[in-house]
C-alpha cells in the first residue's frame, strides 16, 4: 500500500492486486468442508463487444476468435480458452485468460474491418468469483431471485442480474457458478458470500 | 414485487427495471412549429388511464434494453411485452 499512485499507473503489471485478494484465506477456509468452494479467478481478460448479430462483421469476429457469437439470450459459447457471454441482443463479453486482452482486441478489430463495431477492453471492470460445490445454489439463493435449478440455469447459461442488490454477471458451469462482479463491489459481494455460507460450512 | 417478463431475458424482479412512462409518444415532426402550449403538452402531458396502459421499461440490471409493456394500472397485470419498434399488440 506504500506504492504511490504514480508508481502503479506507470507500471500496472508490477505488484498488481486483484479486487478480492484479501479474501483468499477466508475463501479457502469456507471451502475446506467440501460442500462449498469459494475462490477468486483474478485478472481474466474481458472484452465488451457490440455488433449487429446479423452483420458480416459478427460472423467474421466469431471466426477470428474461434467462437461463434451466441445469439440465444442468456447463453454462452466456448472454444479453446475463450468464453463468449450473451449480454444483450447486440452485446457480448468475450472472456479469456490473463494477458489475452490486447491480442483479443486486435483480432476482433481486424475482423471487424472498419464496420460499425465497438470493442472495449473492460478487463479491469470486474473480477471473477467462483461459487462451486453442492451447496453453491443454496448460497446464491440467499440473494438471487433467478431460478438456478440446472433445468432452468445449467451449464451454458449466463445472466446479468442482481445478487444481494449488487449487479453481477452470473455464469453457470459444469462445476458451479462464476460471478463476474465489479471491482468496487468485489469486497462487498465476497463478504456477503462468506456470510451466506456460514450455515453450509462444516464446523460453523 | 412485480415479475416483469423482459422480451429478451424472460421474467425478472421489478427491482431490475426502470420505468420510462407512457410508450408511443412520438417526437413532433417539426418542433419549431409548435406553440408553447403544444410543446408543453408534448413534454409534460400523459395519459393516466385506469386499465390498460402501454408504457416503457428498461431492463437496467439485465440486458439494459428498453422495451414496451401493456400493464393494467388497476391490477398491475402485465398483458403483453414487446420490443422497441414493434407495434402495440391488440388486447381483447
Ligand atoms: Zn432483459
């Protein structure tokens, strides 16, 4: 914390700190019982993409990143180390591994080839929290109004919604859920998750 | 709380939406030609029916799209939702 603001601006990769880094030990403790798994996946690359889904550019972008843009509301598409989340009828979030943002932006812009497309690196906007294990749905149900049953919200589904009054992108996977939460809300959501988890964590 | 069916995302809690007032209020063709009273009527005067009302909603905490809904102002029942640009459905 002694670093000055100027230092962190000049060298963003040095000593960077993820929004929920301070919760690592408590997440681990809450996960020890085995019925619940809490963790942060820091620094994922996130590209916000807006393009007319019926345009040739949309198809070219899908080809360029190896994942066709999902057009069914609330669904995801994956390929390689990328996942594309439907955010709106002309809006997607392309999620990739740490460090991939610049290359992704370049590939998408090249594929767009000057068409009416918006490509913005929003990697720093949100961090990713994992809520997995057999109790994951019970924990989320404390503060999320969506039906999270696998029949309604199984792998391949995503939703922008509210969790405990915080705006989140909720993604269902094979091994639980991922929450994309704004960096400034990460500590609040982490505290909330830990509080909601108390009754499901062995030993209390 | 109302359960509002977003035409993109499906049913969601009212808390995810913002209300946008009466739908289908067309912008005047030639605003400069309006008298002050006509302009004021366009800006400020809205229907206030007891019964079916076509109104705008925005799914601000979800897909962030504006859409229209026909709601019964007396019962809060939502009879139809439809996307921007689509005509108001006829409700028997
Ligand atoms: Zn929606």
